């Protein structure tokens, strides 16, 4: 009975963890540039002294769904979307270089260019600072040009160029900060082939319908595992009663 109970118990626990992943995806169905997390189950032997006579269920996150989300035209001059493959380089909270497809940019009170989550956008020389301007334009290659305050309408000054990269998907992993990081911890080289779409944003690649169906499926799995635990308890009580009669 203990084998049956152990499998059901570990399965119920791991189903809850998978539900956490699915719920987080569903909560980010409207988050700009969000990449859904994946979850999968597998059976694992219990290692230790003696023979591996027990098996438990394990939920793991093999990676993230790297498919692109839908593009929405906003017309806002600081909204950017990556066309096709590629990423926008930003500075992570720990100071390292990380990558995102969330191009909802803005200027903070210090004139630093940050995205909607507040991460500084990186250029060729680090975080990008934009001086006071009357108009700003961002080209398809990430070049930032401004018309300085008091200058003629035809005067544009190039400020910096947003670092755009395109490392292989297998070299990227999502961190706890929600950003993509290279597994070797090294900055990716800039890629001139990555282009931007100005005045547009990439939405989340989470399917609300699929996530809702998955939520129901996981709930049913959890109920089945609880039922199995209850059955194991009933079988144990019945066996105990038979032994008493004997």
C-alpha cells in the first residue's frame, strides 16, 4: 500500500507545482512580450541505500515557449516590436545583460531609456540616456535619433543605438526576473540582422483557452490522485481487518 500511497502523494504535490506554472502563464496572458513557461511530468526512481523500490512523480520546467506573440499597432513612438527572430538587450537587476521582447519603452525621471518593467535598455556603451528633445525617432536597426530642444525641424542628432541580439534559443534560459539570460553568463554579440517595428508591441504568446483547458486537466489529475490516496487508505484498513480476523 505504501508504494501506491507514495506515488499518489508525490503526484498530487507535483501537479500543484505544474498548476502554479500554468497559473503564472495565465496571469501573464496580457503581458507585453511574455514567453510562456513549459511544464512536464516524468517518473523518477528514489535513489539511496538499497534497491530503488520506489518511484515518484516529478514536475519540471524544461524551458520556455519561444514562439512569437501577436503584434499590435499602437502608433506610440517609443513602442517597439522585434520583427522575426531576435531580442532587445536590457540590464537585469543584478547588473548583468539580459534579453526581452517587451518593447514598451519610456524615459524615466533621469532621462534613462527603460522598458515597461523598469529595466534599462542597453546600447553600445551600456544603459542609454537620452538628452532633452522635442522629437524622438527609433529606426528599424535600433538607432535612436532626436531633434534637440530649440533646433530646426530638419535637424536630427543620433544619440545611441539599441543593442539587438539573436543568440540560439538553446543558449537562453528564463530567470526569476522574467528575463532571458545566456546559460554561459556571457553577453551576446550585437546582430545587425535583427530589425525593429516602430509603433507596435508584441503581445504574450500564452493562449488563454489552452491555459484554461490545462488548468481544468491539472485539477482533474489532482482529484484523481487524492482519490487514489483515499483508496490506498481504504485498502489498508480492509487488509488490517482481514489480518485481525485471521
